[in-house]
């Protein structure tokens, strides 16, 4: 059967090679993505039961490996007719990580930190920047766990570390992505502000860090944060 040939860039590094892909190959990729779609939906439901089943660290590690692999930035993806589906799957894996973090936060944080450290050690480049942004977006479904207090404190320690990175990083696109990540994580916290009486003081401490970062960049970044009354407040340049 005659088929059209579509050219895309393969590989994740700079200078990837151009390869030919037939419509049959693209259709096969679409089928694989459909399988992953169903796999993620099943994982999300199963992982919600993980807090009741301690152990299974080998499976947790496997899930982390599969998910974080999907967060790798792929150069030339925009040329792939399946690009929209690839992004959907990446978002679903981000949701998988968000659910997994509810019961295995220390493991997820360790993996995220290791991935970020490796990316930060690379030579600065547009590819490195996009790789870091893709990794950050993989954490957008992380949610602060309010109880027990140890996990609540661990969640905000993670946010403080991200805020410190925000303070240090110079790339405005990474700063913008971090700001968006903070919004994704903190807005749900606002919904329970009246239940947890110490929440405002903890958030104030976090916001001080962001204000310090904002003062250092002025016009380069647009950030949403949360004031003591839990309203969304944009910093104005």
C-alpha cells in the first residue's frame, strides 16, 4: 500500500538526526499512546489505594522510571502529527506522579531532585531550558498533604527548595514555569485555609522568599502568589 512519508526530528539532544516515518509507523505510535492512556488511568486509580499497602518499593521505582522518562524533552516534537497525544500522555503521567507522591513523597522528591540536579549541571542551552521546564511540569499535580504534620512540613520544605531555585535561576522561562508550578500547588491549599489555623503564617514565610526573588528580577517575570487572606495576587512590574 502506498503511504506518505513524514519527516520529523528524532532524538533528545541538539543536532538530532532526521528520519523518515511512514503513516503506518505513526499509526502504530498512536496505538501505543492509546495503550499508555488507559495504563495511566488505571494507575491513577490503583495508586490511590497505595497508602493502605506499604512496601512494593520495586513497583514504585518502576512507575517513577516510566513517568519521569515521559517528562524528557524531545526536540522536534512539534513536527510530530501525534504531538498533541504525546502531551496528553505526559500530563497523565504527571497526574500519576501527583497521586504517587501522596503516599511516597520522599521517593518522588528524591527522584525529582536528582533529575533536576543533573539538568542543572548541563551546559546552558535552549534544550536544557526546555528539559528543565518539562521536568517542572511533571510535578504540577503535586499537592500539599495537610496531615500528618510531618508530611505537611515536608511538602513546604519542598516548596521552599523550589523557591530557592527560583531565586537562583536566571532564565526567565524557567522562572515563569516555576511561578506557574507554585500556583498549581498553592491554589488548592487556599480552599482549606479556614480548617488549618497556622496555614497563613507558613504561607507568609514562603511568600517572603518569592518577594525576594521578585525584587531581583522586576520586569522579567510575572508571578501569581497568595496573600494572607488567600486571594490570588499578581505581582506588578
